[in-house]
């Protein structure tokens, strides 16, 4: 596996954050908008249990590169 092309998922039970490191441009929008969840100096660096689902979705939608996406755990995809 290429370490420059990782996809990781983090969940709070309601929403799952999907992070693709190859797309990340390090704009820090996630850190600025939700520092309780996005902590780049810690491991794991995404801790969605520290925020509400609505705030996480709002933050992920501000990611300019598309490195962060999300899906709701109670929804099925076709």
C-alpha cells in the first residue's frame, strides 16, 4: 500500500468522516472550523466523538480539496 494514498474513516456513531490524504492540501479549514475534532498534532488526528454531527458535516463541507467527505451511518447507499 502506498502511504501517500491512504483513506481513513473516523466515526462518532452517527456520521463517518472519510479522509483521503492524497487529496489533502493542508488548508487547515477543518482545524480552524472544528478544532475539537481535527487535531493534526495528535493520533488519531480526527476525533469525531468530540463534536456534534451537524458541526462535523458543516466543517467537512468547507474542505476545499475534497480530502474530507462524510456519510451518515443510518443511511444506506444504493
